[in-house]
């Protein structure tokens, strides 16, 4: 309580759960092997910096506070939930890849844009998502499953591609997309965009929905 929990050398979970609560949490220090693997669940409360390249759980990951990415990070879990904001340390310098479902309760990349965001499963978006190629990355956003909006949402992919490959359930919210290239649907499965109040798209657009 009131301190910092730093896991600088990684974690081998042994199919156990890990819960962390502190003012500040550091997952990895960016040197050597500092992956968190083999966990059943992970729950983190406290301002969190992730420098571990890989965090794997067999079920859920929950980040209850603001998250800063200090490296390109790959998260694997049944559902990965961010209750707070997600940002990089610089514009377009860190990316986030999620294998599984994703729930974003707030903005992503609002203060420091991510270099990329990919989600293999369904996504729930509770705020704007910003990616950029001004650093080392692509500026791409790729949503493999259905996207549900829980707030009016702006997807900005500066210099990159925004791909909505599994459709959108709008929930009477607005959707604005700005990117070099926009792909609405991938022509496979259900990829309709429905229930939006308004939609505005800027960028060369391919529609397969």
C-alpha cells in the first residue's frame, strides 16, 4: 500500500492466479527475460507500466488503472480488460497486440499514440483510439472480431490502416475514422456495421461489409 511492486525478472505462473495492488506497478524492466507466462488470471490495480514483451494467461487479464506501454507488448488471454487509459511513452513508439477478446473502458493513445493496435477477438471500445506511424511503427489498427461501441468513438490511424474485420455494433453511438486506408469488413463471416447514430470516414476506403 502506497508503494511500488516491480516484477523485473518475469513470472512463471504454474497455472496460478496473480493479483497485484499498489500505487505503482512495473511489469518487466525491459532488460533480459521478463515475460509473465503460465498464469491462470492476472489482476492489477495501480498505475501500471508494462515493459514485459509477453504476458500470457489462460483466462482473464484485468488492468484496473492507467497503463503505460514501455515496449511493444503482446497480451494473450480469454479477455483482456483495461478500465483506465492506455498510452505509450512517446508518439508511435510502442504497440499493443492482444490475442483474445479486448475491453477498453477509456481512451487508447490519447496522450501518446500507440504505434499499432491489433485485437484478434471481439473488442469493446469505451473511448477514442489513436495510433501513429511517426515513431517506429505502422500506425495500423486491426480488429479481428466484432467491435461494440460503448461511447462515441474516433479511430485515428495516422499514416496507417484501420481495419474493422468483424463488423460494428454501434449502440446508438457515433463512429469517426481517420486513416490513410480504411477497410470496412473483410468479406468473411458477419462484418456488418449496424446501430450507429452517425458515421464519418476519412481515408481511401474499401467496403466488404
